[in-house]
C-alpha cells in the first residue's frame, strides 16, 4: 500500500493502513526517542505513546506539510516532554551514564561508536546535540523546546562536541 493511500485510509479508521504507517516510520521515531532518552525501554514506551498520539491526531492531519514532517514534529515534542520529566526525576551520577550506554541497541555499522558515545553524553548536552546535529533544529528552537537559554544550548552543544571528539579519539 502506498503511503498516501495508507494515510487516507488510516484517517478513516483503517487499522491495517495505520499498521503500514507504523511499520514505515517506527524506526525513525524509535531512533529519536533512544537518542534523547538513552534507555531502550523508555524509548520503546515513548515510541508507543507517540504512535498512540499519531492515531488520535491523524484525522486532523491536513497535509500542509509532509506526513513524515508532521509525524517527526509530534515525535520530537513527545520525546522532549518525556526527557523533561526524566530530567527532574533523575538522581543519577555520571557512572550511571556509562550504564545507560550499555543499554543502546546493538549497531553493526560504522556509526556504532558514535551512537554509543552520544548515549554517554550528560543529559542536557545529549539532548542539545541530538536536536542540533542530528535533527537539524536551531539553537533558538532548542532553547524554546528545552526551556533553556539560547546561550546554554550553544554551550551544551560545544560541550557535547568536545566530549565526543575526546571519546572517539580514544577508540
């Protein structure tokens, strides 16, 4: 089934059509969640929550932007909301970051060391790095999304880059 046809059918409540959309986009949604949350179980739960929101909001999708862009926006906002909740619940120290890195999905590509290093980044530096370098948001947008100053976003990105360069040089 073509994506446009699946969107139209799913908007009418066709669960099989929605399954096609789910299968097409779940990998990208999960990747966003995993990179921001640095925990496989939380990323899976967030992905499910995102697709529940997509199902509920699909009838309101007007097609002003591409479906992928619309879905990506919902996924990013939801993952950031969960990230914020985690930020305030976290009572971890830096040694826990290394444990979180071990929970990442096994990756058999050349990107595995980078993905592993991204997960090791401190909480806020990781979020800024993912949103800026991978998802393509600007520092002003990131500052608004994470409720931080634009200068803080830039500083956290710089911090993340330095840490990644250091860790990847050691490999």
